[in-house]
């Protein structure tokens, strides 16, 4: 399973909530990650997310696409067996999209923050977490800051944002993704 990037973690919930799409449904269809843009696609879109899928069930996936056809701006296949669905970021939350691009998670609006669960998963609770990492990032939690300082062996100034600004893992490049997939299958 591919590690979730920042776009998936902090922007995808707006699309899921706005259109009533359960994350589990995306995962059932081979969802990989959400991206800000695709470097190999000829068109660019403002304030949109590119949702990448490795489709194993094309008939059921087609039904899913049909159900959300009014919300999907574009559908394309960047490589055989893969499909990208482009969704516009909801206008209601566009301020938060901009704050994400700036790496200013603590400045997300309260209604946007409410899209994220506060209660940790069972696995997170077993690790001693009482609040999800996203909410700790939103409030610039002191314990999280200290934990990150220890983890990275650096000093993080008090009041700093505690999640990084988006980076190359938030940009879709199928060449890199396929190369990484090939390397991980060689290890098995």
C-alpha cells in the first residue's frame, strides 16, 4: 500500500464530504492517492485534485464513475490499468486549499477542521494517542512538536506549523510511480 501523501490527508476529505463518497469505496476501487496535478497530462486544472486508481474491477468502477459523473471534471488513463479522476475542490472550502498550498494548517477554518475525525483509530490509541495527528497539527500541539524534534533531531521553533508544505509526493508523475512500484515488487 502506498503511503498517504499530504494532499490525500489534508485535501481529499473536502471532496469526500461534499459529494458523500466514503473513503472505503475509493479504496475498494484501488485508490492510490490524491494529487495536486499530473506532470505528464496535457491539461492543467485550477483548484482540483487528481485521484489516482489502479483499477481491478473495471465494471464496478465504471458504475462508480457514472454515479459521480456530474462531479468529475475529467477522467483519463495515464497508463494501462490506471485511471485518474479529476474533481474540483469545493468552493466552500477554497480558503483551506490555499492555506494548504502555503503550509498553514493551523489557519484552516473550523468548519474545515470538523471534516477530520478527532478520535484516533484503535491502532493510534494503542500507541497512546488521544487525538488524531491532523488535529494535533491544526493546534500546533506542544507534545507533537517535541516528538518531531526528537524524531528528526532538529529544533522546531515554538509556534511553527507541524506538517510540511506539500512536495513532490503531491505531484503525480506516473514514470516515478511505476519505477517505485517496480522496485517494491522486486523486493518480494
